[in-house]
C-alpha cells in the first residue's frame, strides 16, 4: 500500500478502512503516514479497536461475519485467504455459514491465532487467491478441492455439485488442480 504524502492522512486511512468493512492493518496505516504510536493512542481513546495483532477496526463499524473473516485474513502474512468451509460459504457453494473461520497460508507462515483455524499449503500461489465480496478467498476450484482432506464427503460433493451448476469452475479445472497438488506421499490437499 502506498498512500502518498496527502495532507489528510486520517481521511485516507478511514477511506481505506471503509473499503474493507471498517478494517485496516498497521501496515496500511503506516503507508498512509500514520505512525504506530498514533494508532496505539487512538485505540486507547476508543477511536479504533484491536481485532487481531496488527489489525484494527473503526469503532462503530458494523460487526459482521464478513468483517471478522476479513480481519482474520488480514492478520496473516500474505498471501493468505479465506479457505475451506469459509470459502465455500463465500462462493455460495453451501448455505451453511461456518462458525469457525478457516484461512489458508503458505507453509511455514502459520501462526496460532484463535479464534480461527489456519491451514498450511506447500503449493499455495497468489493466483489461487481472488476476491469475493471484498475478501481474499481461494479460487473456486481450489475451494472445492481443499476441504477434501478434512470435510465429510457429502460436504465436498455438495460444493462440487453447486459450483458446477453455478459455473464457478469446470470438471477439468478441478481435475487439473487435484493433479497439481496431489503429490506422492501427501495425505492432505490443504
């Protein structure tokens, strides 16, 4: 993020946050020219709230499931995205909104960050991440493949059927993704 040398740094940060459901990162604030100590002061005065380490919300912003998912994703080193059942819900492959947010990150970047689950992937690429409702999320084909190692078969089948019916991906795209991530000796896909 590069916000430039604008006179009204606060307005720029608020604009950034509003475009992200009232959420922003410390890195984004600093790119807008607002130092860490200023953020800390505004948190202590109740102007901002800490959502995760390094992730803040504008006090008074609507607290929603989507906002919590985005804050979770932003709290992880990039590239990271909503994944598994969380991604399936965002894509509309399931109507069951999960209680627990799932995020995927490249292997060795995982950090324990309750209250959400972080999955690691050796083969996570930036091209596997797209935006759905303004939230970084695994691409549709990857969304249907990743839960194969952890979700019940009926869930994966339902997501596959719904995704195909909605035209989110083709059978060939899913097959190619499975072939690219299914390495010998590997027990899970995500």
